[in-house]
């Protein structure tokens, strides 16, 4: 039982990373209908900045906030300079452009910081005594902290979308950009804000993962794939679905590694099966909005 509890907390903590990335994907998809394939690489780049800030002597929490601000600016720049001009001329080419951004950001990281792993301190205690017990299960405070970060982000996003004028404008743009324009909402500014917010959340996911996974140029490749599955599982237009999907994928991964030995080396094929199953039997996801078409 103690081993089950430990694996559950490990799965929830790792799932929280996927949930943060999935939230970033959903925020963009709700407003533009596009998936930002460069989301993970932007987060990795921001984690490198955070590492540099901590090595210069800044406290880790300040470095994380600065990294999130950089993620906001980079993602907003990508929307304004890359996505919007191409979308106005050829919407289908946006996917290719974002893959190009993915490659460019990946190369920039390698150019400035090299390919060797770098260190990034955790925001939470990681020494040998930093755990508490539930029965015989030893639960690391770092795991609980990551889950807590996800909870805080979810609460802040809920308040933003439901209690502020900017959040209501973002919801309006997500539902119908043309109608939003007609009622005086500056759609362009809202799109920049949405992309920037997603960039900041993606940066937060990367700096939460880097201390335990090791900061390299491939830091977010695997997590981005898991987060994409989580976003589809929960529903690409549902922030709640992104959180639930991310936690479910984290738990599934932890239990497969812990209890099903022959599948522990086949996690990506398993996730592909999950993805295909969702697309076949519930395309809108668990919490997504079903599209109704008149015949």
C-alpha cells in the first residue's frame, strides 16, 4: 500500500507538469484553433534563462518569475510576427511555421547554452530529510509543491477568465472573433495576451521539471507529447479537461512503470493508443464541447 501511495504522488506530480503544458496548449487553441508545436521548446529556452539567472546569484523564485516573463514575451512575439501574418494569408501554413519556430528555438538553446546538462535549483526542498510520511510511504515535499503550483495556476486562471474584464474578453474571442470585433474588443491584443499567457505557463512547467529531469535541449520533448495527449483526452477547448487529462496521464504513466514491466519501455506507443482511442470514440475529449452540425 505504501508503494502505491508513493507512485500515486509521483504520478500526480509528473501529471501536474503535463497539466500545465496542456493548459498552455488549450489557452491558445481556444482563441485561435491552433496548436503551438513550439510550446515545449519555448519553455526549455526559458528554463535555460532561469538557470543563468540563478547562477548569477538571483533567488530561484525571482529567476522563475523572470523566466515566465520571458516566456510571455517570446510567445507574444511569435503570435504577432509569425502566426498572425501567415494565418491571414494561408491558415494551413501556420502548422509548418510553428514547426519552424520549434526548430529555431531548439537551435538557439544549443547555440547559447550548448548540449551539456545544466543545473537548475528546485523551488522546493530536495535534501534527504525533505519528506513526510503517510503510513510507511515517504512523500517528498517537492512532489507536493509541484501539485500545489498547479492548483494555484488553476485558481488564478479561473479568477482571470470568470472575474475580470480581460478574461471575459478572452472568452468572447475564443467563442467568436468576428462578433468580438463588432462589440469593440481589440481581438489582436487579446490574442497576443492569450499567447503570452500560454508562454508563461509553459515556462513555469519547464522550470518545475528541470531540477529533477536535468536541463538539456530535449527537456520538454517527451512532456510535450504527453501534454498533447492530455489536452486531447480532456478536450482541446477545456481548461478543466487539460488539468484532468494531465493528471490522468501522469498517473497512468506512473502505474505502468510501477506495475506493468513489459509496458514500461513502451510508454509512447501506449499513449498513442490512448490518443487514437479518444479521437475515435470521443473526439471532443472528456470535457470538450461537442460540435453540432445541421444536416
